């Protein structure tokens, strides 16, 4: 997806960068994402190299030493590319130092599902805490470090001994 494509102007930034950001990695990630929206793809942006392989499923992950012919120091990933796209499925190999798996993790709430716990529908955190964080952020502060820490009373639930 590209923002501003076909408008004849510069692409709009996906993320607003914070001047003198106290979190340098956040600034690097914002620069990387903004680089992708401006048409810079599969290239190094702000010192981070990231590659998107659409319609890919990981079919194998090998560490160095699994294949004596490789001699690689990173992780060898093998992808089945084209799965679900209607195209022919091909195989692609990539060497990576790090693997990020954004798999939609959610906490397991079975332990307390029968207790009276008032949870925020959006974050699944305690409702009082979610409300306090929303109130302190005003119109939605972009800087998590600017948040005011709410008190411990915001962690309480209707269940008397569940803390």
C-alpha cells in the first residue's frame, strides 16, 4: 500500500516522527515505515534492513551447522511463496539475523474467566486502568513516555481478592 500514490506530490508519512525522540529505535522504525510508503522498498532505511515477502509461509528454519554446505552465520529461512494467491507456489530462501513473528498473540484468560473481572474490550486490561490511560492521553498522545502513571487503585476489579 502506498499513501499519496498518483497525486503527483510526495507520499504522506505513515508515522509522525517525534523531534529528539528519546527512543532511537522507535525513530528508526518510523523512518523505515515512512521509507516504504515513499516507494523505498527492500532497501536499507535508517540502518535497518527489512524485506516483505507477500503470500509466504515459513516451511523451514535452519540454524548454522544444520547444513554443512551453507556456512552461514544467520538463520536460514525457507518460504513457500504464492500460497493463497492463486499463483504457482515457489520456494525462496533467505538468511536472517532476526525473525519477527507477529502472530496475533493474546493472553490466556482461562485462569480467571469465571471471576468478576471488568476488562476493557479493546486491550483486555483492567477497565479502570484503560479508562485512566485514555483520560491522561487526551486526544491520543503519540509518545508513550509522556503518559502519567496511574495509581494502583486502577488495577482493582469487582472480584474482592483478585489483584
